[in-house]
């Protein structure tokens, strides 16, 4: 459905009236029809200083605020992982990422697009008109009792600016088992949290809910009379019992800078929201050796890849080996709909993959075709797949030697790590994830070239 500027008023009137309560001027009560009728601003008008003011004004119109409210509300209500606003040749595409799948809702014409983009940027306290660089921002949305931080990431593309809004809910479950950890692993993580010092690294793609895992870990150290400091992006609502230090990613007060200052405040536990830059990761590892328990998120497709990244980033092995306590490598994948789930014969590809991975099991596995319950998608929510690597003397020795990825992998498995594809196999047999998800996990695993046992 294409939404054009001249029809925006009617489009909004046809929508159910359901405003989102938001902390920063998002609430809007009515649509100013006249304002919409006149507000025709071409992209070229943004070139002149008067044009800039006009764009700012247009972005603040109640109708635009209401439309953005509707976009956010749809995302929250439907349990989307994120909202995508992608400029194309014919306008701005609005899509929700639901159960891992991108689903297009509407396309806005260019004039609506300009205002929507500017309004979203203003909510995140970014300049509404700056479109030539990648930026990040944050704001908080309230929907009834729910409080949800919305992270905005902007990236210029060929037709304008691509925006991704991802939700990060506060007050949700921080129970590790509820997040998807198996009971023995949740207990093992709990034991890691009892260590007086060390480095715990949670890695995975941006949408893998690493924040949730870190919050679950933080919950295990709360109320123990420890000084807990969390270095997190500005705008996130504070967590109880935590001394929260807000930072602006990419500025002088970045994670690494803040970490340097925080160490002067004698914390016992430090959560570093993002250690995807080597400088932050290395400083965090050094802090761990100084007697701090450091919990952080970063890059890496597998636990061993994360260790290899830390080594490749220039961390001295004499720092990494003694500091590292453990790594969680997680991914979120679609759960299949249990209303239309059915058992399927194991494909030749999957048989070959299982054989190559040294797995004896050949099924049963499941797929879901789609039904009314799941909106014909065959999917119902998402589940976490993970592997948990706990450091031991052999792993420390391998890191000291600067071992290869393959050797690290063998040592990790010998030390008890169950690779993530085993977790996928477990969930595929139970009919929680599909046979195709298992195929993907096995393909990732086999690319590393090490058997599962
Ligand atoms: Zn279904």
C-alpha cells in the first residue's frame, strides 16, 4: 500500500485511534488536515536555510507524530524485533521484522518519507536533517506498563537514509532459563557470576538479544553488596541497583574512555554495553586482571571465533588467557508454529550434514507450512540458540600458545562445550525449530571444519 502526502490525513483517520504514550513529545491528539494539505515540501527545498526550517516544522506536525506513533505501536504490539524504514526510488518502505522475517507494511511517498525520517531522528535527539553519515540514537517508549528503549541506527543509502529501530525492553524477563538457557548452563553462568574477577564475553548478531543475556547475568550479581557499574548507550532507562554511566558511541566519551574513568571509582562488577572495538575489549580484559568482573557484548559468530577475534585484535595472550572466564555465542532463530507443524522426511542434505558432523540422529524433524494461527508464515516467535564456553586450564594453555581456531575448537569441546548446532539439533527434534534452521546451523558449524564431538 502506497501512502502519499495528499492522502495522509485520510489514511490516518482510517486507522484505529490508538496513540502511543511516549516520553518525548510523541503523543498527538488530532490530525491537522489543513497542515497536511499545504505541506508539500520537495527534497530540493531542504537545500536552502528556509527549506531546512520548513522540514523541521513539517516533521513536528501532529499528523507526522501520529503516524510515527502508529509505526512504533505496530512494532511493539506485534512483538516485532525491529522496524525498518528503507528509502527506495519510489518512496520509503516501512517493514516490521517479525520472527526473523522482514514484512512490508506500507510505502510512503517521498514527501511523507522526509517528515517521518526527520521526526524519528528528532525523537532520538539527532539532527533531523543530517543524512550523510551513519548515526545511532536512543529514546524510550511507554505502552501501558511496558517501557521499551528504542535504538535507532541510521545509514545513508542511494535514495536517502535507511533507518532501523530496534526494541530493547526493560522490565521484561531477566531469568536466564526464560531467555532460553538450559538449566545446567544457567547454573554454570550463575557460578561464573560468583567469580571475584574475570571477563565474560557475550557475542552474536545485533538482533541476538545479547542485552538480555547481559541483564540476566547482572541480575545474579545484584543485591550482593557489590559496586556494580554499567556503561551503556545514553538514553537507556536505569536498572535498579546499578550505577549507570551513559556514553555516546563514537564520541570522546565512548565505551573505552568511560571504562578508563570508571576504574578510578573502584567498581566490583562492570558491564560494558558494547566491546566491538578492539580498544574497548582489550581495556576490559585488563580491567578483569585488575580484579573486576567484566561482562560485555561483542562480535563473533561462535565462541571460538570470539576468542580468535580478541587474539587477532592484538590482545596479548598473557592478558587474554588468565582474564577470560567464558564466552556465550548466541543467535535468535524462528520458532515454528505448533498449529501447522508436521513431521517431514529427513532431506538428503541434512543427512549428509549430520553424517559430516558425526551425529547419529537422523530425525524426526519438522517444518510448518503456515496456517491461520501464524498468519500463513509457519513461524511463531523466536528462540535462542547458544553455545557456552567455560575456560579451563587446557583452554588457557591453548590461548597462551596462540593456538589455531581448529585447535581452540577441539580444546573447547574436550572441556565440555556443547556446540550451538547440538542445541539446534535438540530443539529441532522437539519440533521447536525447523529442519531448515538445523541445516543452517550445521552449515555454519561445518564451515569451521571440526566434528561436534
Ligand atoms: Zn501455523
